[in-house]
């Protein structure tokens, strides 16, 4: 039996690519830097860096509402006390991002930036609790064009169920009766609810502030996101 001869096997030399050093990294980093520079220059045109915008100064100087804004979070809360009541108004900058995503550039009206911000509807949730008794009144609103549109008013016997932002509270809220659609209520009852909310400071000032602040925060978070992603790609 003839011995079978095997051809010599060539030893391939492979240069390992270091993680974080792919062929597309440089191009991506450059594009991120371009976008970051553009956003920073655009922001500098409206306000000096590290300064409080005039609209925010004016709102805070009124001394009615406090702002709870955690960097990196997409939700913002306005809080205040009204007699024995505690009011908490929560809105998200996610509505700004969604609006931007589906905008048709060719369909944009020739308006200035302030008017465009005011035209962006921001969903808002208001919770009212009392120190004198149990329960929570929750109101779903939309802030747009310097006014609030009431969507729904619900009541929870347990204030924690109505106000806590936990998985357990969210689970308990599911399946509960949340009240009728606001527009189906008697018109005079709608008017009284609107007066009730206005008396507690949910007026045109807050309705115009919420979309403007949402746009302001979304811009800040976007710039920070660009910087963090670029730094990560560059590692």
C-alpha cells in the first residue's frame, strides 16, 4: 500500500484587530464630532454656554413651581403645594424626539423656532393628593399652543397606586376604572374642572413652559449623548 502524501499546510498569519478599533470607527467618530460641533454652535447662538435661559429664569422667579430634573432621565416633574394639596406634573422629552422623527422637512411652515416649539404637543400627567385624606386625583393633559387639553381624569383610592412610578403600582393600575373620556362629560362639568386646574396653577404659563422646557432639555441630553457615544467609540 502506497503511503499517502499530504501537501504541506500553509500557516496563515492573522493580525488580530483590537476591540474598539474597527475599520469604521474613525469615520463614525468624525461624524459624531461634526454633529456635536453643529449642535453646540446652534445652542451658543441662542444662549451663552452654562447660562440659564431667560424663559427658565422667568418661570423660576415666579416662585410657584419647583422643577425636578435629573440629568440623563427623560422625565421632568414640576411640583408645588396648594393649601393641603400636593401637586406633581410629569412630562417627558420623548414627545420631542418622536415629533422630530416624523417631521416632513418640506411640510414645515416658515415659522421661527419659538413658534415651532409651541406647536409640539407634550403629554402631561398631573397627580393631586391631600394631606388631610386618602386618594389621588390623576389628570392626563396635553400641553400645546399655550393651553392644556384635558384628556382624562381618574381617581385612585390608594394614593400610592395613583402616584408611584413602580412596576408594582403600574400593575395595580391596570384593569382599574380610570373614568370617562373628558370630552364626554357635561360641558358645564368640563368647565368647572378646567377652573379647578387653573386655580392650582395649571394655566397658560405652565402650558407654554412645558413644551419649551422639554425642547431645551432634549437638546441638552442629545448633546451629552453625542459626547458620550463619541468618547466610547474613541476608546
